[in-house]
C-alpha cells in the first residue's frame, strides 16, 4: 500500500461506504492515501417514516454522508443522484462513472461485488448494490482505460485511465482481509452519522461483532473482507 496514492469508493447509497469498508477507508487515510466517494443514488427511499418525503430524505442523507466521510478523513464526496431502488446498468450511468474515474484517476477502486445475490439463508442483496458493482466494473474495464469508449469525454480533457487494483466489498468469496482493529471505532462513529438509517441501536453492536475475527496468527482482531482483483 505504500505506493498507492488515491482510492475511489463507488457504491449505490449513502452509508454504503461506512458499512462496507469504513475501517479500511480510515486505515488508508491514516496511511496517506487520498480517498474519494462516488455515490450513485440519492437514497430517497430509505425510510419507513410516514411523514418523510423523498426530497427531504435525499437532502438528509447527503448531509449524513458528508458528515460520515469527514469523520473518516475522506477528501471528496460526489453524488450522481440516481433514484434509490431504480439503478440500471445503462451506458449513461457508465459514462458518468468513467468521467469520475478519468477525472480523479484512482490507483484503487472499492465497489460492491456484483456476484453477491444473497447472503446465507436470511438476506437478499439490494439490487442497487449489485448494479453498482456491475457498472463500476464495466467502467473500470474496458471503458475508462480505452479512448475509443465515450469519446465525448476526450473533449472534456479527460484522458483514459487504467485502474489496476479493485477491492470487491460484500463478497461471498473473499480472498483479502484488511485489519481494522485500530479503526473500528472510527467506522462505528461514521456509521452513527447516518442517523436516519439506524432505527435499531443494536445495529452498531452487530457491525462490531461481524468484524470480529481471528487472524492467521491466532490473534483476535477486527477485519473487513474483500475479493481482491489485480488487472493489468
């Protein structure tokens, strides 16, 4: 990680970065890596409050996401404002993601694992998560690195850029674990910033418990799991 300078987190909803990989983000920031978020939807359906409106919820969730990102030391948060629950793998969405990849030029991208349709026997993965992973990967390869894709971006001065390292979050086939023992408390604090999404205070205890693990040396640690890809 010493040679890495920039990371981009591409996810569907406000609060996804913190739940997926908040400890890793905080660790990377401490190591001098600059992190930016690209949030694809506005999260305007994430409430069961009958007095809430989609417009007000979207504004609340933008503010919560900025506050959470500040806790972790994230450099910038970009919102694409697609409607929550309606994300589709369109060429337009891919172009927006390619634009941000070429603009920011990250060394690493974290995005959801699109292969995760369900977890164990009790949870179906949100379709926005899967679509975010599909379109992020299609934007990374081959579109962002190939100048013949979305040539209109060249007119904006956005030259091709190749991302070589990808961390797929929420994977059912992890092959890399990041030790977040020193940053688990920051992850929890950042999740708490998403107050509109925490109806059950025990969710924070569950987040901490799920991160608890035993490392290869038999030590009790907190870790976040990813499926890691290195592409040329």
